[in-house]
């Protein structure tokens, strides 16, 4: 009887221990995958690596503005089909564009440029205010939304890339951009509304050199 009592006490003790310190937790597979992704993915670190190892290395693949702008002016739909990047089923689209322009005006949140010498109205507006869109993330076509099933991760990438532009590109651009100056730029344009985003083309600069 003493032996049986001892076994009962031991079993109860082990059960109590496992209650407070279980060997494993049971949770839905989707939740487990999300938690694992949250633990392993860091948008800031990803953006830093993407910026230095892929984005800056791809600047030579941007469409020249003196090619893109006439195409947009002639046929926006054809220009979108030939040069644009669309993310999934989104109605908005993006351009990856480069060029050299002359500054015709400077505002608090943009620097307006004329790219073609025969034009008088601004053709490109470099965005210099706070950034909230996905132009940098989506503009190059280098990132595929299907590779990031967690939408929070994908949105985090956009925010982190915008922060890099705000801290590394825009301060110098705002300080140096003056009417009449020449600027060499490479950037991304997100087109949500063709009536407002194309004329001038709103470009988030990834690189901007004032000459």
C-alpha cells in the first residue's frame, strides 16, 4: 500500500508540474506561422540590406525620364503597360525612372523639375516631405508581394524604406535644391490617380545629386 501511495503522489506531482510547465503548447497552425515570422523577420534590417545590396545596385535599370515622359504624354495606358510595375491586383502602378532636370520651383514638400529643354511647365516633382506610400518598395519591381504572406511584414518594408529616403536622401536635397540648379535623380513614382500623379510625375528620389 505504501508503494501504491508513493506512486500516486509521484503521478500527482508530475501532473501538477506539467500543468504549470507544459512540454509543448498547442496552437492553430496559422497562428504558429505568424508568430514564427514575427520572431524572425525584421523589416528595418531587411530594408537596410535591400537598400545597399539590391536597390542601389539597380539604379541603372531605371527608365530615362526623356523616354518615359513623352510616352506618358502620348498614351498613358501604353506607357503603363510597357514601363509600369503593378503589385498584385492593385489598381495603382509604379514607375522606376531616372533623369536630369532643371529646378523651376521649390516648395515645402517637393522640388519641381523640367527635364526636357523645350518644356516650360514642371514635368517631375521630387517628393521631399514625409513619405507614406509604397513607391520605393514597389517601384522597381524587385520585390514580390507573394514572397511575404504576412502583410504586416510587407507594409513594414515600405515604412522602413521610406525612412531611409527621409534620413539619407531628402535632407541634402532640401538643403541644396535652388531654382535654376540641375539635379540628377533616380526614383520611384506611385500612380494612384492619373489626373494628379502624372503631370507632373511625382517621384520619390532614391538618389539625387544637385549640380
